[in-house]
């Protein structure tokens, strides 16, 4: 993100899906971020094993390719350390013109609508809504991800991007609430990653569903990625 904040990488071991305990963090790894001619080693948190962080003054630069390298870890316990790598481009964002709301009382829904000018390139977006500074779409399944197939190079013209269930206390709106919209420009790979996560965690029927599999990520060496 272009936000100035302490960015984090959480490095953990996989564990049984039904295990109620938190995944075990992996300490003493060397976690490095590289971009252009710059290199930054992330420092492990003193109290959270496996959580590696940038300085609080760090921020991403649009149109920059960032490469993440994780070294000095022996995941399979064979006495030989492995290296895991991934890279991704931080895309620039098209500015938002305005937002608004539309009520659908017959469905107990209120939608947040977006007006913005899309570029002529193929773009992918992630959209989340906040109420009074609190993220309402606070789980991955509620994140909105989309491509620009329906408005490529044009205005979004007030498209519904977040739908709020008015039967839920955390999404119900009352006069005086402050509504914010967070729009991120993401890569196609991240768009596919989020989409596959949503599909993989959706309701599965015993007779007609396919066999579940690991969601693809941009890491090498069969490293699994989570958000």
C-alpha cells in the first residue's frame, strides 16, 4: 500500500484445518524487500514470533515492482535451508470522483455506489467499505474484487460496489453515520488469488463439488499464501 505505516509479513507453518490453536510463527528468518536499487531487511517483532515488519515510516511507490525474499528457514527439517521468493507490482490508482448510497428497502439492503474514471488499460480493483472508521467488510469473503470489463476506459457511472445488509447491526446505517470507500488497484494475480480463496471457502455440496485444493499464490517452492 502507499499508506505510510508499518507493513508486516507473517511467516507461519501450516497446521490442521480443525486445530483451534494459532499457527506457529517461524522465527530467525531473513526477510528482505527489494525494489529498484533499494533493499530493506524486515525486523522480527519482539512479542509476536514470525511477524517481520518494516519501519513505521515505510510506504509503497506506485509503478514499482517489489520483490520479497525469505531465507534461513528449514521448513521440511532436512538440515538444508530453503529460500522463498515472490514479486508484485504496486499499481497506480485511478482517482475517485465521488461516492453515494442507494437504498433497496425490498431487500433490506443499502449499496455504496462509486463514480470514477477508469483507464484504457486492463485494470483490477479491490473495494472495501467503512462505517464511522470501522471496516465493515472485514473478512476476505466480503472483499469486493472485480475487473473493469464492464466500464473499461469509461466512467463507472455510479456502479454498486458494496452492499450492506440492514438486518446486521455492524452494517445497518442510521442518519449521521460516516461512510468511506477504500479502492485499491491490484494485480491480475492478486485478483485471481482472492477469487480462488472465496471459491475455496464457499459452501460445498458433497455430490457436485470438486475436490478442494490449495489456492495458487505468486510464491515459489510450494509456499502457501494467506491474507
